[in-house]
C-alpha cells in the first residue's frame, strides 16, 4: 500500500519554510465578496503572489470554509491565479468565484512557478534548473500549495476542518496530489486531468502534459490509483471528457475500478465518483452542477 511518506520522498528535497504574509495589497469588491492581493512567503526562494477572496455575507467574518483553487496551464502563463476571477476557455463560465462566495466559502489561489506574476522564467528553463540542482519542479509546486494550506490554518478567519481543493487540467492534477498528501483536505474536486500513467505510456501520449507533470522514477513506485487511494475515504469527485486526449478512457476505467474497490472496502463507496461525458478537455454545465452539489453535501453539509 502506498504511503504519504513515500510519495513525499518522490518529490525530492523540499524547503522547510514557515509560511507568512509578506504584504497585503489592493482589495476591491467583486460580485459576492472582496478580493485582496497578497504576497506570501511559502518556500523561502521566491515570493508567491496570491488572491484571497472573502464572502460578503451578514455573518461573523471568521471561521469561513475555504477552497484552495488550483489554476490550470493551457499555455496561458500570464493568467495564473487570475483564472479564479476571469475564468478560462476550458471552464464552463467565469462564475466559480461567485458561486463559492455565495455559499459562504473563502477562496485562496496562488500563482505557481512560471505562471502569473511568477512568470519570470519559462517553464522549460525552470524545469531544467530544478533538475540540475537535483530537485523536482512538481515537488516545489505541490510544496507551495500545501504551504498555502499551512498559512490558511494559521489564520483565524478560516475553518481548516472545512477545506476543499479543486481545479481543471493542471489544477486538477494539483488538487488530487494535494488531497493525497494532506489529510486536512475534506473534499477534492478534479476536472479534466485524471490520467492513468501506464495508459499514457502505452498510448505514447506523454506530450499532452507539460514537463511539470513528470516526476523522476514516479511510475516505478506509484500508479495514478496508488496516489488517489491516499485520499480515501474522504470525498473525491472526478469529472472527465471521453474525448480528452489527456485522460484516455481506458485509463479512466482502470482508476475507477481501483478506487471503487478501495472506497467500498472502507465502507464509503459514496465518497468516490467518476463522472464522464462525451466531450473534450472542458468543464460542462453538468460537471459544474455536480461539483456544486458535492460542495453542498460534503463541505457545507
């Protein structure tokens, strides 16, 4: 059985940094709440710009359930964290932030390495720099996400016992890695990037994913199912398109079979669900409705 310690070890040497707020910049009112621009110290090497969205509701301004939203890739390096406000073509619409805020859920979204305000080097150059130093780019990206959760936990405004993580594409992959490694996550929602590693190898479709995706020696130790098994028995909804080259259907069937068995053995079969539609690499209206239902039932319920 895969362990978290082994999965952490696969990500190479990582910093031991106490997360802190470096600056709290401009705040403005948006539909459903207030968005603030922060800069966080999460890794001791590069400052991390972030967006923090707080609901505008008639209730005490503390103890908010919180969503760690993970932005996608899509070659839109300039977009980064702004996705949670502006949306992106692969999302059904740009209302994720409004729909979460209207439910009384705070949202944190950080810029990852090579994206948004951290697009200081290309993804390729960063990957090579990490590799030359015996480090794993994806490891540092996952580290920043979990360090962001550590910062949330230190902040009295948020209820870390009601923590969700979600995203589409690269953000989906980040969501299930974070949920696998961090037991504080109550609910994982991943959209359009549950890829079975062995199937990608069999079909020779590795170039569908960016270089960030590839962790040295990973497939010698872990399958996609192994990693996701670490989320069980917590709630996990996966949505995928059957025409999406990044998530071949044959691989989805393998993962679904394995996780159904794992959740069933734990007596929590209802906490895992794979929802597929005959579409490509996009979120659909039905996917959005299903995600919001799972939020209502598993995070807020």
